[in-house]
C-alpha cells in the first residue's frame, strides 16, 4: 500500500471505484437513495480511510450536501443503532472506525483509571539502585505502579532499558511463581530487535520464556478472518504485555490488541510519538501522548544514549523534529566526519536509479561489502544491520523498486535466477503456517548441495531457514522504504529523497529515516524538497484524543462489543 497522504483529502477528490460500489450497495440494502452530492460524501468517508484518516472532515465539504446527510437516517446516524455511517458534528465516519475509536478510548480509560497495581513508595531504594537517569526513573515508577504505561522517546533514550528494569523488579517479588510476560511489535524485525535488547538487558537468568512476536502472532492470526484467537472471551494469559514500536500500530489493530488484554494484565506501550504514523488509518500513539486524561500514564524520555547530544545525527534529527527547516539544512551542510557520526548531503537533483551517480554507487559498494563477504547467517545479519539504503518512494527514478534493481546489478552482476546467493528479501504478506509475517527480513544463503533457502532471524542469535519455493509474497530489500524500515536500526544509512517536492515527503518521514542511523547518514536530496518536507507535518483526521478528553463514565457504552 502506498504511504498515506500527509493532509486530509478535500471532499471534492474523486473517490475510488470500490468506494462508489460500497455506497451503491448500501443504498440498495437500506433502500435509501440520496442525491449525488450526498453519495459523494459517503464515498469520500470510505476513501479517506485508504489515506490513513479515520473520518472525513465535513468542514471541507459542500454545506448543502452536509445538511442533507441527516435526512437519510438509515444510512447516516449518530451512533445509536447500526447505520453504516456515523456523523458527529463535522466528522463523518464509517461505522466500524467510529466503533474502533469508541472501544479504544473506553478500554484505555478503564486501564488508566484502574487502582494502582502496587505502592511504589516501598520501591524507592530498588529504583534508585538501577542507576537510571531521573526521567527514566520516573518512567520506571509509572510502569511499576500503573495498569497502563506509555513510554515515548526517540531512538536510544532508554525505553527498552526502563522496561527491562521493570520486568526484573516484578519478577524479583514473586520468585516462586514465574512472571508471565508477552512481548510483541508490529513487524517481525521490530520483534526480533526488542527480543534481542531485552535478552541483553535481562541476561539468561531472567530471560523471558516466550520470544517476542508480531502482534498478529501474539493475538493468534486466523486465515481469512478479521478476528484473532485472543479476544475479550479468550484474553492473553499474561501478567505483563509489552508492545514496542507502538507508533506503527493502526487504530483497528490497537482495538484488537486492547480487546485481548485482561483486566488483571499490565500493558506497557513503547514508541516514538514523533515517528511516522501507521500506514493504515490512525495516528494512535501520537494521540495517546497528547490526551490529557492519560498524562499520569505517559512518560517522555528526551536524553538519547545512542549518540552524544551534539553529534551530527542528533543535532539534525532535533532540528527536523522541531520543524526548523533552515536550521536542519544548515546542520546537514555543516556536518563533518567525526567519531560521533556524520551527516553527508549530496545533490539529489536528477537522481536516477537507472544510471546512479558514481558517489552513490561507491557508497553502496562500500556499505554492502561486509555483507557480501559473510558466509553464514550470524555474520550476514550482523553485517546487514550496519548498512541500508532507505527511500521515501516506492516507484519512480528515486523509488525503492528501481534502486533495488540498480543495487543488484552493481553488487551481483553475475547473479543467476531469482533466489541468488545473498539476496535480501522482505516478506510482504502474512503466512502463519510458515510463521512468516509482513515485514520479516530474510537472506538467501545458497549452497551447491541443496535448493536455495532463505534464512530468518527469529530471536537473539537464533535463525531458521525456509525453502525459497515456499516463501509467501516478498520483494528484494537491499533498499527499503522508510515506512518498511520502522522498527529497524542500522549503523549507516543512505537516504534517497525525491528531487521534487512530494506530499509523501513529511517531517515525520525525514525524522524517522535519519533516526534509523546509529552512526551516520548520507542524504541524496535537493534543498527545496528537504525543506518542504521538514515544513510539512503529518496531519491525520482522528478523534481519539478528543474522545478520551470527553469520555463519559457510561458502563453501557463501555461494554459495547468490538465490531
């Protein structure tokens, strides 16, 4: 799916054929036939969800058509009953997204308002003994005390470190009864990273028995069904559920996750609220971190331990995050080689992957050479973590598809067949029978003695192979889109941005791309496109923050079933 638009689509935009067909089918089903302007609004309410929005903003629409919406009560209602569309003031929802917002708000308020799990006043000495910074200790206290904890911060601010200390302290108070912990992330790569990080922090003695999983695996994916094995009637058997990279979770998936959390389980959400929102509808983490009623549950970490605060990457990412386009460009231009990392900016005007610039080709050869030299899975995955090419677009001269072909031709001109040795692949479709999910990264390591197999990292220093002939839909991934790279970290990043301004180019995309790097970034871009992107914050139509702020204590509403 293409990246969502950073701005709400105007109501005059032409809907997709599938949106028109939906409205026509509903008109036949409910025997109501509104005029074309009203039909267009209903189709737009469907279309807008394909661009990451949860509702259609009616302030952008024809007032006469908006007023006419209320004259078709079988199609458009206020939430009572089962109308396919719900109108709240100037917001027009598809009913299921309205229900998702209702249910997520209700469940979060239930968790946030639950009595304290334990009195952390008795834990002060143990918390101080962790050696954490003051803001990390505050986050740890919240995680120990609350049923719901949201820990947000940029890369290297210690979100996982805080979570690991929380799990260690919780496990210490019940040595006779193992702490039941389930960890998950939106993608396989992000799950592997949180698993590895927790293993490093906790050690073998406190290792979590259940490995981290994707959210689909955690909830129990069912082929051909929008529902999961774990739900309100069959919640997860866990004392603590820990979710990483929460910014990548869309509204429907968050609803399904919260449905599977029992009233006795602590939920800890980790993520960076300033990163790209999910590809699917909603910007859930950003709205949770802004919601006033949830503030007692939110801890914000600001001090990065990944790189020094005055390193080039840190300075650039902070300027981008503030929307200071001129300062960010100046930082990128002024950066020089240093022990703390580097930022190199190259002119991306006219960049074409069909005939890549010599400097780009040289960077790719140097960056991937250790990977090509690796002869086994541990070495290959370790080398792959040290370098990656990221793109803003999928198609076009600066798109990931053409750049991947160029990298293949550059690095492996004599490759044979589709599954050639050292091909990097990215799974793009869930296949639960093979335990492979969208976002999982694999490496083809061919040997003369057997059919080619793809190797996947399942946990810290743990790997498994899958015959290439059995792989689900996948694509080459020497280069990845920034969206697909969320949840990953690399030593060095080469970032290719479009040479002309594009609505896909947003502040959050540039910030996310830069902060994938641990040591340095080489950016291929133009000054105009870079500054335009930094000046363009992502805007999503979503009412979760407002719904949390005005949530009623109505048990009948709270108990509404998921749809």
